[in-house]
C-alpha cells in the first residue's frame, strides 16, 4: 500500500498510512454506528492510490469531518438504508475526493446558496450554516483547489479537488 504524505505550510511532514481522509471517514462512520446502533448508514470506500498532496492536515480533518457529518445528517431517518460513499482518484494534476450519500438531496432552491455563510437547510438549532462555507475556504482559499457538488434525490456528491505535489 502506498503511503500518503500531508505537509503543513511549516514543512512538517506527517506520514499517514491510510491518509487523513480515511482516518476521518472511518472515525465518523464508527461514531455514527455507535450513536445510531443498527440504523447507521452503510459505507462504501473506493480509495485509489494517490500521489502527494501538500496542505494543512488540521484543515483537511475539519473539511472531511464537515462533509461526512453533512452526508450523515442528510440520511437521518432512513432506518439503516443510508449509504455513505467515499471515492478518491487522480484527476489530471489534482486529487479528487468525493463524499456522497443517498439521502433526499439538496432542494433545487437551496443549491445556489449552500456554500454561502450562514445558509443552512437544517432545522433551527441543528446547523449554523458555516460548515460548507468553512469547507470552501479550506479548499479554495487555503489550498487553491475546487469544491463542487451535484445533487438529485438519492445521490448527492461533494467533490474536493486539490492540486498535486509531486515528490522529487
């Protein structure tokens, strides 16, 4: 298995056998299973071998935690029929990380606003409307990547595209 390397802006390298992405998704899935018992969503991981990505591991952890939490929230009430998916791949000169769910989807009227600060589709008291804005800032502003999504009922996918750093 190839190791993934994440490097902070200060140059501190952290070798992660499965990568911070898998760490977060696995931990979140375990938390969901513990909280929900038998009704927790299933998970499907399609994780390819990836080259080096330079960035802030703390920011990446927050990014993927937010995306996984949102996917899990979207599947609430599906009585164990929910499905969390994680896919990674190389996309040209970038790494693609896709987190998806089979929840009801993002309403069309909300789709244009979900990345805006303080916009939420969650009930009052459940969301601040900052999670996806924070994700956008981490991906686009800090790491010069791209954050996009597609959503239809039963298939919502958030795609994170991060520039590659090739090892010498």
